[in-house]
């Protein structure tokens, strides 16, 4: 049973399109995260939700909109995709805060052409 | 702002060697994370520690809170240990944000 799952694993799309990435965790965790890993391999926090409430909203273009329908799901919707959005997007969860172990999804490799 | 520095950036070793990866941070923390990113991209949490030492199989993590330094050791290294190892510490002002090191890319040759 996958603890943190993301769909799709690969996403190739054209500039200007709108796309969504879904994340689900079956660990009963209260906190979920979206990270972006760029070509230099740095992991950057984008958003964090605790029990469906937005906690962190880093300097991310407002084309990116997270949605948490319940505490087991945190989806990421991206409008008007740009070339620079190409990256690997990781979802993660932890029981509460970052002082506890984070569990990562397999990543979604987004390529914008 | 808490800075996290890892060394070395890249490390190539022969199978069987003892491996040490270092992580230094600039301000007081309550916990430090070590994670592993496989060549295929998946990220796995290895350790979270706030004092002393933890061991899991051939992996050992130590932390010295006074010196603001942590090390990750791998004994009897194996090619399957080849990965990027990342340390991360909590942001000073947030319970929900980690400051990430740049990672150490480890290659173990058979």
C-alpha cells in the first residue's frame, strides 16, 4: 500500500495549458506539502497545509493554486503553464510539523514544451 | 535565517569503503533530518534526530548540537547506496518549513 501517492507520474504539456497534479496520503497525517525540485536539484517548499488549512504559501506565482478537499488530499492546479514550470513536483506529508518525519510521494515530472 | 551547508558536494568511493557526509547549520534547532534521493528520483527519509546518534542497518547519523554539526556515515558501502543525501533543518520561524541542504551526490563503484 502506497503511503503517499501522486498522479500523474509524468506530465508533458504545451505552454499555456492548465494542468493538475493530485496527491493522496493514507497515513492519517495532518500536514501535507508541495515541493518543487528544479534542474539544479534544490527542493523548494511551495505550500504547506495543516488539516486542510493553508500554512505556508511561499513566493509562488498565483498561477499555482493548491486545494485540499480533506486532510488526506492536497492537489496542485497550475494555470497558463510556462517553460520555467518544468520540474519535478513532490508531495509530502508528516504527522504534524517539520519536527517529525516527512514521507514523500514518488514525484511528478512535468515537462512544458 | 538558518543556513545549511553540506560537504562534500560529490563523493565517489569504492565498494566497501566507510563513507562520511557532513552537514553544518547556523542556528539552534530542535531536530535535523537526513534524506536519501535515489537515482530514480524517489525521496526517502532516513533519520530525524535531535541529539546523539541513531543507527539503521549500515547507516549511522550523529549530531552535535553545540557544534551545530551532523554527520551521516555508511559502513561497508555498496553500489546500491549511490544516491543524493540531503540534510534539512526546521526554519527558525516556522513549524512547517524545512531549510534544505544542497545535497551530497554519492557514487559507490563496484
